[in-house]
């Protein structure tokens, strides 16, 4: 797998996490702990994407 393909996969995962965050936040009884964990994972992915793209 090339770096470009790997970055594309990471971008897709990043997008799916964003969708999960939005979905969770739309519920009246949103689990803030889960939302925070998803946001941390999203940030880690974004940093990895940035590092690999440099």
C-alpha cells in the first residue's frame, strides 16, 4: 500500500468519525465522554494525516 492510499484511508476514517460525532451530538442524551473520545481520535488521525502528507 502506498502512502497516498494510506492517507486516503485515514481521511475516510476521519470522515466516518466526524459523522459519528455529529450523530451522537444530535441525540438529547448525548454521551459527552464518548464524544470527547471520538474527537480525540479524530485529532490523532488529522495529525497523522498531516505528518504523512508533509
